[in-house]
């Protein structure tokens, strides 16, 4: 085996794309596992500040065996990194099931539609529509914010391309991008009482899966899920609860102060503060959150966000038992 | 302007009544203008619309007006110009993630819409605005297209 082959996982036919299936919109494993009724686990890669593909594979390999799909963030926090399209193309090439995050901050409708086609051509089966953080949050605050579309208009765009095989302009596509479309919701920030109706709008616009912001306040999540179930939304879209690990009480305080939309209850911070080993306690909390989310009606999986703590994700997922012993596909299995 | 804009949200029901009463008159007048003068009065009418809506709603003259579907709150004041908000970054006090001193435009929009007779219109999907219309008069376009003041044209899909 030469050096390059050992760095790049071998291409395996058990990856994506899968054969077409009735009632499925994509040929990706993520949609298949969800529609089979399994509780799924997804996580996300922070794209490298590098032109090195091996860094992408190294980061993805941390999730081998525990993640059904891997989000590639699109300039998260308005910071510049390797593009999400490129990360997803690299991951698809070796059979992973990546979720292409598209933020409306940096690209207009012309660029975005081109990316959706290009990504689908390279085997990407899942797209997540986001509005995106404002440029002022990142390392290039002098950049021009685009925001030509918003997340709901982006969902409409993706569904138009996929289902009507045309661009927004009406021009026909020779082959439609068969992507499973998703978006996000944050149940924990105002207007909390109307968040479920915004979820309804996203589902109406074509979201087939939803990944939530960090869920550290389960009573609020339970309330929104109860209403979602009552409104029939969970029959139309798979909801994945966002969970995360907090390295320390200070990290938690920093997160909720500096990262828009992150809500962490005081009790949780006190629990971390009182722990002998805060890092271990943070992971214990994450494991408990996964287990508790699995018990909530209408929740189809968890999305684990562990920025700079990615190496602990596999162990936390295994400890939680949420996969019920299911062996998740990874290159080489 | 910010205070007046927020006043409109708090009194969305009254504004809606005035809006519903005045819109047919404005549109009928503009339709007559259009027949009599063609496009000769477009510039002064656009100027007038900009002054009135600018003062009352902080209108940005996007030319794709959806005020009656967004709780009488102009969504173009959102720093991300989101048309189906709010985003997930709203602060715990309901203020904007980007401009911490400003109330989130969409928190106001949802609150304003609930006071209105057509409260459910905020649940309609508004597709992104047509940027070719930026700076032009939404009134004149509606009058020329024979439309209504309700932004049904931008509703792309039915509700759930």
C-alpha cells in the first residue's frame, strides 16, 4: 500500500449513492436510515484552514462508526475556511454521507444554484439551508453581506430545482439535483411561542429534515416538540435535536454570551462549576442529553456539535446507547 | 424613525385598518394617473411613497412591499434582510444579533401580526425580493399590474 492510499480511505461501493428507492428523494444513506425508522446521529466538521484534503479525511474519521451523516459548515461564524462544497465532494468521494450547509450570507441565487448542481454532480445527497451569521461576527467584518435569499427562500429554490427540474428563472435542467433538503430551527430564543409556526413555514417551504440549535433546556424543547407533533409537522420532516459538550463552566458562559442564539440554563453552568472534572462532566451532560432527546416524541435523531472536541464524539455516542448497537457505515467496514 | 416604526408595530391593527382603507383609493388614483399620464408621474409618486412609508415604517423602498403580511414591520430593516424571519440569533431580550440596541424586526413582526385581522398572513412564505424593483414604487407596480395590496404574488407555496 503506498503512502497516499493509506491517507485516503479506499473508495467503497457500500457508500453513497445507494440504488434509488421508492418514496425517497435522494440516493443518500442519511435519508435511507431516517426513513427506515432508526434513531440517527449526525455531527459536523469544522472545515480546515488548509488546502490539504487529508485534514478533511482525518476530521471525518473521528466520527467513523457513530455518525450517519456529517455536516460541512459553510463559513461558520462568518469565518473563512475551506468551502463546504469542497469538503462534501471529498467526503462523498469515499462514501461518506455529508450534509452540505449553504449559508445565504456569502452567495446570491446564481452562485447558490450552481453550487447545488455541482455538489449533486459530485455525489452530495443532503443540503441544509441556513440564513447564516452576519459578517460582523467573523474574521472579515469588512466583507459585503449578500443575503440575496433567506433560508426559506433557499429551501424553495432547492425544491424548485429538484422537483421541477428547473432554475428559478424557469430554464430547464437536464438532470435535477436529487438532494434531501433540510434547515434549522432555534426553539430557545424569542419569539419562543411562535418558533413552532416558523418551523411550520420551513416544512411548508420544503424542509424534509431539521437540525436544531444546541438543546440544553429540555423543557422548552419538549414543549415545542409537543406542538410540532400536534400540528403534524413530525410526519412531514425528521427533527434532529442539537446537542453539545461543554468543556467547562467558563466555556459555557463564553458560548452563551458570544455565540448568537445559544441558550444555556444557569443550573447547567452551576452543575459544571461544582464538578471535580468539568470536562468529564460536560461530556456526561451531553450523553444524558442524547438519551433524553431520544425519549421525546417526534425526535428522530441528534446532531452532535463538539467544536474542538470532535475526538470525544464517538465515545459519547457509544456511551449514550442511542444507536441501539447499530453499526453505522464508514469507509473500510 | 425607529420609534415611529415600533409605534406602527404596537398599533398594527389600527395601521392595518388605515392601510386597508387607503390602499384601494391610492391604487385607484394611480390607475387613473397611469391611464391619463402614462409614466410621467412615476418619479413624484415614488418620491411621495418614499416619504410617507419612510417616515411611518422606515421603508427601504425595496419595491416588493409585504408590510401587510409582516405585522406592519418592514423586513428590510433586518440586517440580513430576511423575509421569513426571525433568524436563530435573536438575543434573549428579543433584540437583534447584529444590532444589539435594536429590537429584532421579526420579533416585532410576529407580535404586530397577532394584533391584525389578517394575523395568519405572516405564515405565508415570502420568496426573496426581486432586486430589479429596488428603489421603485410598489404602489405604481401594483396599479399597473392591477394587483391588490396583499402580496399574493410572492407567495410561492401553500401552507402545510
